C-alpha cells in the first residue's frame, strides 16, 4: 500500500468558490504557500447561476461558471495549488502562526497547515434525511464515492440523484462495483448531457428513471438494500439489494456545509460558523468566509470581500504583525 501524501503549506482553503478563490488570490500574491481543496467546481451556488447581473465590472451575459473559472485561474496563476478533493475531517488547535497546527484529511492526502480557511458555502440539504439514512450512515450510507468506493469492490451499490455531483460519483463507482444502480426522479437526457450519456454507456450501470428513493434498509451488518417507488401508470415499490447507498439529493439547499468540521469551532444558533471582524473563528488561525457564515447577504461580491478580509488577516497572523498590510500603495 502506498503511503498517504503529506503536504505542508501556509494556508489551506477548504472550498473553491468565490470566497475561497479570492482568499487564495491574495495569500498567493503575499508569497504564502496556498492549497485549495475543492470537492467539485461545478456544484456551488455561483457555478449553477445562469447569469451574473450584479457583480461590479462583469458583463451581464457572463455565467456564474465562467466567472468562477476566471477567479480560480487567477488564483492558480499567482501560485495557488488547486486540488479536486473532498475533505472528510479536520483537526485544529490554537496556533502561534508558526507551527503546522491545522490538519486536513482527504482520501488522497493529509494537509498540514499553519492556517485554515473554511469556505464550503451553504448548499447543504435542508430536506429531512430518508428513513434509514442516518441510521446506516458510515455502515453503507455515504456521501463520498472517492472516500468509500473501494470498499464496494465487486458489490452492488445505489446512487440517488441526477445532478453533476451524483453522475461524477456514480462514474467513479463503476471502477469498483459490480453494478451501480443509478436512481433518478426523472428521465436523464443523454442526448443533451454528456455526463449522463457517458454514465449510461457503462456496462455495469443500471438506470432506474422516474424513481423515488423511499428508504434505506439494513440490519446489524449495515445496508442491505434501498426501497424505491417507480412511477408510471401502475406505480410499484421495489427493494433493490445493495451493500452501499450513495445519496446526492437535489441541489438548491441553503444549509451551511459544516459536517466535516464537527465541533472543532464555535457555531451560531442559525448553524453558521461564528467569526470576528477578521473572519477568524473561535480557534486562532482558523478562518471562515462566504456563505458558511450563514449571513443574510448571500452575494458573490460579499463572498469575495470575505475572502479579501480573511487573506489580509491571515497575512497579519502568520507574519506576526499588529495591523494588516494593504495590498496597494498610494503615490
């Protein structure tokens, strides 16, 4: 077995949206070694916005994805190390700005950082879990194929959802599972979506169109199947025998994505991460920016502003300054 890669950096940013990319732009320009960990650049709030009409200086015909792509490329050009990876856990303690006191765990690498930025947004599900989903979480129910896919080699698994994340995760599972049961509430349009076409072309994918997930079933050993209802003139319930259930419900949620944080920092009553005016959390050297703070002002320009504030605060923290250093000089 290969040893897990360990990366040391000055700034680790979890989340590649406008807040995270803006922060990375500033920290990279300040010659701070910066790593961005982004689960999926195509599923955040900005990425799924069809047109940008109220971001200063941007043509109203530009899509959210195009704006985000430019932000990411700008950060990379200044030296940020951008990685597609899901973070499943963090460890952090009050830092002194010198030691690598923050640890971030992904399926591919462990990142040791002098400072940590939480920027995962607020697209989490607000709908209640399916029956059995919470009961079997970690015992067959998963939200990360790249984390858990290898556990299901030669086994049958179910993937529920038809957004891009669901399709990419299902495609990853085809490397391991004997059969991937792709369950979708409507008919995938393979003629219009290359991701759907590619997935449907896989020989070990069985598609269940116009089908609702009703329940995750299991016993003391873990998940044993999923109960579904297939729509039609004569709707009928089925139980599909599987060992793993990967659930990617429809997007559009507004809950801050904080599951990987657990109780490592303090939260507000509304579920957002609590920060001070420097965007610093209750743990010294850990910052939170963008919609993860769960403010009423969920706008791209506000997220970018948070990223700027946090980056200048991080520069002050890591270099032991008493005040922030401005990024320009008036002549």
